[in-house]
C-alpha cells in the first residue's frame, strides 16, 4: 500500500514511525512480498512494530511473523531450510555420527573399567544415575543445539547483539536446568534404590547428590560452550547445523560426563568420612547459584518463556532415563549379564543421536514453513508409521538415511569395542545379529515416534525444539537398555557368551 506524501509527512512529524522508515517483510527475511486479493500488501510490519505482544512457547527463539505459514510455500521440507543434495546430507550426518559413536564407545569402555572401583561396588545406585546423567545431553545439550540450529537457519543469529543475547540466555538457562536435574536425578536414584534394596544410608544419599549435581553442572558448562562454537562455525562454513549440531553435542558428551561422574564419585567417596562438610558446602554453592541463573535467563525473551514452561519435558525425560538406569543396575548385578555394561552407552547413544537429528530437521521445517498449530495435511494423523520413511520431502529422505546408518555404524562401533578391549576375543555371530536387531528396532521406533511427536507438539502450540528431544533421547535410553538386556538374556539362554 502506497501512502501519499502528505500522509507520510504527517505521520513522521507527529512522532509516529513513518512507512518509509519501516523495513518491509521482504527486507527483513529476504523473501518476496505477497499481495492479497485487493492488491494491497498485508500490513504485517505494522503489527510487528506497533503492537506489543505476549510470547508463546513457539516463540522462544523466532517471532512467528518471520516464518508464518501464510506467506510461505509449504512443501514438506523443500523450502525454508538450506537446500542440500543427498550426498551432502549423508556426508554432513556421517562424520559427526561416527565421532559421536566413537565417543559412546569410549564411554562404554570407561564404564566397563570403573565398575570395579570401590564406590561403584559399595554404592550400586550410581548405575541408576548413569543413564539419567548421560541423558542430560538430550535434555540440555541437544535441546540447546536444536533451538540454536533453528535460530541460525532462520537468520536470527546474523545480528551480533541478538546472537549473544540468545547464547547467554540459553547458557544461563541450561546451567539452571543442569543443577535442578542433577539434584532430582540423585533423589530419583535414591528412591529407586530404596525401593529395590529396602534401605538407603544417609551418607550414600549425600554422595549421590553431590556426584550428580557436580557432574551435571560442570559437564553442562563445558559442552554448552563447545555447542555454541559448533553452531556458529557450521553456519560460517555453509553446513546445515541441524545435521551436525545435535550429534556433535553427544560426540564426546558421554565420555566427558561419565569421566566426570566417575572421578567426582571416587573423590567424594575417598574423603566422605574425614571431611563430610565439604559435600554439604559444595551442594550449598550450587544452590546459591540458582538465583543468578534465574536472573540472567529471565531478562531475555528467548529464554524467559522456557524458564516458566520448559521443565515438564526435561523432568519427565529424567524419570524415564532413571527407569532405564534401574534396568541397567539390575542387569549389571547379574554375573551372567555383566558384559552388557560396555555396550549400553553405545546403543543408547546411537539411538539418541540419530533421532535428535531427525527431530531437529522436522522442527526447523515447521518453524520455517508453517504457523504454530498448523501442520501438513498428511501429518494430522499418525496412524501409519511407515509414512515416516516414504515420501518426497527431504525429511522422509533423511529418515531413510538415518535408518540405513544403523547397521554399518553399529558394526564399526562393535569392532571398535573389540579393539579397545584388547582384541583378545571376537564378538560371536549370534551376538552381532541380536545386537544389530535390537539397535535397528530401537532406531526404527524412535524415528516413527519422532515424526508423530514433533508434529503433535507443533499442532498443540508447543516448541518441538524444547520439548521433543528430551522425550526422544529418554525413550532411546529406556528402549536401548531394555532391548539390550533382552538380547543378552537371549544369548545366555542359548549358551552364547557373546565372544569366540
């Protein structure tokens, strides 16, 4: 709509912002302007600049005006997100996937070594903590990676000021969540341990709490800084952050987190009798930092909404992961199934890494092409899980790529475990078959659940970047631990020791 010169002058002189000073939607987003039926350009800018509005859960990073479905062509993954060929997609996914897998292999070997430490032998509830604490990479690091990847793909990190507001707010929120989740994970491990053993000494509770909170806090800080660097660097190199950010968040996350947990637990165990007050002071320090993180994250609109509404998925995911930890604890305590410990981080980590890539890609596509509450016509119902893998969109193609990576990837990781354990024995053919079958069932189920869950969350007005990955990685831990335990139980029943 063209405003006459006289009206433009009057608007400017009266103190209002003149039309000439308002950038058009195409200038803001790099998109062509759309003209409505009466020949006028919709006045989106007027509402954007003159109308204060309340943020919703889908606005945690990107205002809806920048990706409204009414102004974009909707073709299920063909617009909005960076265009990429099949070869480019595979290469971008493969490298961080292999790095992440080798990280989980290293974590499995480390867990196999530390399970004989005094603290792990006396306080077996630490095994319940393992999936819950390792799962925090899905609750925190991968969620952060998914949110920032969506923001980067939508052009919301071009401005230096806006970029650092997003980064600082999200890191402060993540430290707050890590502290709270670490405390809750230790309490959950205490409850589950008491329910199964019938007792729980108080000094065990204090050690579990100190170990869990310290590990979550330090690991979250280290991995958060690395994650920000990965996303910024990938954008500068022209790589789609959705393909690399979430698996890179887990590449060495499991190893770092498990190493910190083992060291903290053994360290606290060594002086718990002589200097018990150190553990109390340490826990008090973490609690005193909570108001600082709340203050920093609440001052930024991008994280203020998550500060109030983002707790449900991460707490629920922690509970689900703890149940997986209980399964692991009971399996490890059985001498016939003790070999499971080296493979548990691998199957759990690979499943979580692959499904987080798919979840992040679908979420970015929805953010860029559809208004909150609006989903593609063929995704309004989730009655056919095979629809996830069959279709013409890039997300259907990525689902097939991710599923096809399972078997060759796990073969590489199983061989890596064999080499890192000294190479004295080879995995038996029955073990390889049941392990690959368990992993394939896990990833297939997770990809189908992700496709349904992300679209359902978006339809309900919730931001999938903040909600889906915690649930999916926790389900990956639960499914992985259960299927792997079942696989080892089957091997034991047929008299196969898992090696030749």
